[in-house]
C-alpha cells in the first residue's frame, strides 16, 4: 500500500544524497522470519520501511540481521549498509553507501511502487 501526503506526493522512508541514501526502518525482532513488509507511517506521518528478523534483540544480533537483510535485498555488500542511529530502538536509521538512484529503483521494485 502506497502512502501519500494530502497534496498527493508519495511518502518514502528514504532520503537521497550525492553518494548515499538514508533509510528509516521500523524493525520487529524475533519476527519469525527475515523479511521486508512494506512501508508504514508513524503518528507524526513519518514513513518507515517495515522489516522483521527472526533473531532476538540481544547484543546487536537483530541489528546485524537487519543489515544483512537490507544488503541482500538490495544486492549490496553488508559493508555498504551501516546503522547510524536506533541501536536499541525499534526505529532505526541506516546509511547505504551506493548510487542513490540505483538503490531507490531497487527499493521501489522490492516494495511494488
């Protein structure tokens, strides 16, 4: 399901820069399987990519699983995906060091946008 602002502009959980992309994620650890579940909006209207991993949130295991999942889904090396905030929170920010246009195309294809 695609989300739009009142003015009709699609809401995306990413922000592109010259050489990287910032991706906002809401992670569900211990979620049964490793999977990306689409986009959701929080109460403030901010978009997050919904993801789940099967591991428990202890000693950074869920964060490592998230990085691996995102890297695999986007066809990138794990070293290109870094957690920049949300270490112990469900809401996380990832920095993806790759060509932003390529990553956006892959994200849109993955999400069916």
